């Protein structure tokens, strides 16, 4: 229990249960104003009161300035959980507000791995505390989640620095945001891909083909509609199929499927299919897609709603097992498309455009040497 206020010549002081000294005074506005911090000693508290008295007597004291200082004190006392929620709600990127799925994922990380910081004041988060927390997550074997949570924590606290709430970002661990599990995605071989196409439920053969030969993301694939597929006359006879990607769909817990723009502006693109897979796509359009322009290429079981990943994996999993690639994620087909384009001679810029990446560096991550060394060796032999 705090002791009662001690009367001073100006203002009042009292000792708090913590042992710290609190100082306050009644200003010219008739309101009591507390010091923005507590003090170690009675002498320090009286020194602060003396300074406030000088301000009042000299006419330098103002209601606005005093309330601004008190407001700054309140803002510094905000907890990480409170500030993080405000950060997520107000966060904007070049594309606008955070996408619903991104906001949901951020809130999951804040409630989950970042929960140890929730009740702490922003100023109470220290580099030592961050290192101990991060080490614990990595030690538990959750490297990927640790990297994502650390990256979010660092971003939130960077904004707190910009807002003047803290002086320095306590997230100082080099490379923590890019930590990797070390597991690499190995794309399928041509034979494995064919085995998957032959084994999967017939109405999803075109899905495998489109993912493997255009590199579209799952959310882009499952939002494709009849109007997004252009069938053109080829230059040398035959047909050319162009896949126009301009939207994506995500599933947000509690909100359902949400259709929105692609992952970035670079994601809006037109991709030409290699001619040898045209027939599979044309057959799919004829047999499994509604005749209206907005008909989904790969709808859910009801024929109208979007296809959830869990529902699709009931077809995908047996197919990859049949190909003896139970380790192959769906995303591995995107790697396959990047690899085949690179082997065919695509430049990094062309690969970037085909995959819908904003930077060349991002596109480089999808290149694999499988098959490329053999192609280079063949070309070297031709030059000998």
C-alpha cells in the first residue's frame, strides 16, 4: 500500500509499495499532474518538483505541453500485445491494407509464439530476452515458425522505434528472420510427373499440368475460370493456349474463401503453355468446366465453390504416393515449371515474369540443376 502524500512547499511526494518515489503537483489548470516517471530518492523527486515550480512561476508552463508529456508516458506503458494488435489493424503495404489471410496469420503468431512478450511493456523487451525466446523456439525444432515470428516481432518493434515508443529495436539476431529448416524441395522428374498425371483423379489432371508447366500458385490455380484461358491459333498451325493470371483465392479461418489480387503486381501475367500439353487442358475445358465465362476450372465438390486444399489433397496424396514421391509438396510442381523453363533457356528476367515474382532474386530460388548439367554437357560436346 502506498504511503500518504508528503506535503512539500510545492506539490507532493509519496513512497510507492515498490520503494520508488512518486511526485505530483496541482497545475495552474487546477488539475493534479504526476511526474512521467518515478524516482529513486526523495531528493530526485523534489528536484523535479522544483523544476515544475520554476516553469509555473516563469510563465513557461502550458496545459498542452504538460498533457503531451503525460500522453507520451501513457503510450510508453502500452503492452506489446496492445501495440501489436494496433500495428496489424493499421498496417499498410504498397498494395494497400494487409490481406485478410496475412492479418490472420500475424495474429496467430502474436497469440502463439510471440505470446511471451504479450504482457510486457514495449520498453521491457530487451535484446537478451529476445535471444532467449528465439533460442527456445529453435531448440524446440520449430525453425521456420521461429523465423516467421522473429521477422514479425522485428517489424512491429521497428515501427515502435519510428513512433518514438522505444529508442532501439531489441531484435539484433543476425539472420534469424531467414532461418531455414534445411529441407529442400526436389521437383519431380519427367517420369514422376507423368506417373502423377496418370494416377490422379481424371478431373485434376489438368490441374497438375497447369501447375507444372505454368508455375501458378495454388491460390491462383483454384481461382482460374474459363474466361482466363485463351485458345489462339498458333503461328505454325495448331493452337496456342494462354493462361491469364490476375487473381488469387485464399481461405481465412472464420471468413471462408476470399478472392483478391495476386500476391504482388508482378503476379498479374499471361503464360503460354507448351503445345504438347494442350490436349489435356482442352479436354478438361470440354468435359469438366461449366460453359459460362466465370465457371471455375477446378471447383469444389458442389461444382460452384472454391476447392479447398484439404479436399484436394485427398486426390493429390495417392497420386504422389503412386509416383513414389510421398515427399513431394504441391509447391514442388512450381519448382518443376521453373526448372524446365530454365533448361529451355529462359533468362532470369523471363523466369521472373513467368513465375510472377517481383524480383529476380526470388525467381532464382526456384531454379534447380536437375537436368540442366546434362543439357550443358550435351551442348559442350557439340562444340568440341
